[in-house]
């Protein structure tokens, strides 16, 4: 019933998003742009996923009991309405531009695929953990979510780890890089009690798994084997176990990352860093009336109950 109402209204958010992409002052890398176009086509039903909305949302029950494992991949590609799509994709453009230019298009696509799977897996694991903690409260497994917000939180963790010396502004407060994602998680939970806390937390955990554990090195190694290009980072991982050298993104010839030279040269020659900061500052300006990106939770118990979340997913 919700879908019928959506089809009858003007999709202002889709038009705004297309206008944003066309009139964007900065070049949008190919992988980032392709990902956005894919999600637009899915939303306007040019590309049809093999499930309806009510079964495309991910929940602990759908995955653990109904064995719908494909939801680990497809749920992140669907959006609740046009403005949900607009805010998530404009936020994704900022992060994608930075990370794709640093990692390369093929590596960035592979990273996105990994983060979609990891964030969805953490969502299910978190739902099951809360189900056990609350003494088998089945509603924890029934809570259903769709949207790209979990991946956005994971990307934010990665961006803040790549730029650890930067400070980040949230609602007028200056925060260190490591606290930015956590502060947003807490703020959203306070301001919007019905927000998809598990979905956003799952995204943060997926990002930390990539940046701070050997799992990230394995992902980097797979990316290198497929693309032929190593991923260089401005952070170091802790390696509690020995890993083959090709899985490590660290430069063996120097104590610093060889990729830093590439990153610094790119930033200085294209003045990217200033543009990136300017966009972020505008997004968080106290004088701005433009609402920031938000997450989305779909309540599977009532197909007409669509809940929106305030989610200031503006990443620097």
C-alpha cells in the first residue's frame, strides 16, 4: 500500500539527485557515479530486484530462520523513499570521491561490496545478540531495515582513519577523527529514539573491522590480486597473526606508506582537500536549513509504518 502512494507522488528527491549529479562542481569518479546510478535505477524500478520491498529489508529472522541470505547483499541497495535516496547518495558522493581517488575504481568497488556484506552481517549478529540479551525478545529479530546508511557509517570510519589529524564538526561541536562516527551514532539515538541503531552500529563495526584488524588486510590483498593495484593507507593495522606479505598494504621499503605521496600529490594538485572541507562545512553550517542525510528503517510488522531517521551522514 505504501508503494502505491509512492508511485502516485512526484519523486522530487530523484529529480534533486539527478540535478545534483549534473550540476556538481567537482568530478565524480566512475565507480562512485555508477553505484549511485545503480541505486537510482533500482529505486525507479528500471532494475527489478527479485523480491518485493517487504522481503528485501534485512532482519535477523529473515536471514537466520528464513535463510534469505541474498538479503545480505540486496537490502543496502533499496531505499524507502525519494528523499532517503537523495540524502544518502549526496553523502555517498562526498566519501566516494575521496576514497575512490585514493584507492582506484576497481578497488573501491570491491571495498563497497565487502562493506555491504560486512555491515549486513553485523546487523544480523547484533539483532541476534540483542535477542539473547533481552531473553529471547523476538521483536529484536523482526526489526527490518533497508538502505545504504550502514555502508555510509563504515565509509565514515575509513575516511576518518585516513585523515586522523583532521577535526570534524557535528552540530557545531569540534570532534577528533576517532570520535566522529560514534558521536553521530549517539546523537541520532538521542534525537530519534526509533532510529535504526543496530544498522548504524553495524556499519561502524564493519568499518573498524576493515581499518583495525587483519580482515582489512585480507580484503586489501584480494583487491590487489584482482585489480593489480595495492591499497595504501594513512593508518596502520595491528597484526596479531602473521600474514603473507602481499596481503599487507604497508610498504616494506619504508616506515611510511608509499601511498602517502600519491595521496598528498593528488590533494595538492587538485585542491581537493579544501573543496572537501568546504562542502562539509556548508553541510553542517548552523545557518543552513538543508537537512542532512538520514537512515531508514522499515517496520516489517506493518507495511504502512515507514520510519525516518535523522542521520547527519556528512563525511569529511
